[in-house]
C-alpha cells in the first residue's frame, strides 16, 4: 500500500450517515388520538359528542341536499339545450 505524502491542506474525511430506525404502530396512534379526544371532552365538561363523527354526518346531509338541487339544475339545462338545438334545426 502506498504511503500518503504529507500535505499542508486537510483532506475531507468520510461523512457518516446514521439513521435511527423508527417503528410505526397505527393501532397505538389511534388509541392515543382517542385518549386525547376523551381527555379534552372530559376537561371541557362536555358530555355531548362533538367529534368528527357528528361533523361527518351533518356534512353528508348537506351534500345530499346540494346534490339533488344540482342534479335538478343540470337536468333543466340539458333540457333547454335540447330544445334550443331542435329549434335551430326547424
């Protein structure tokens, strides 16, 4: 093996990479999230359920009304376009 010649400049050393492995447990995450929600509700003294389930349910009701209205409007527009096309051909 050849000997290294002396130098005035320092050469860079290897950079070491250290990765600490992490473990992800979705069940544990879910349990911790639920515990936080329960503690928050208990501290607020609120016995009513104000979690995401209640919000999702009300949103679904709102979207069903909106969807039926938009469907009706869409049908009216299509009907008017068909009538306009028929008038243009006659």
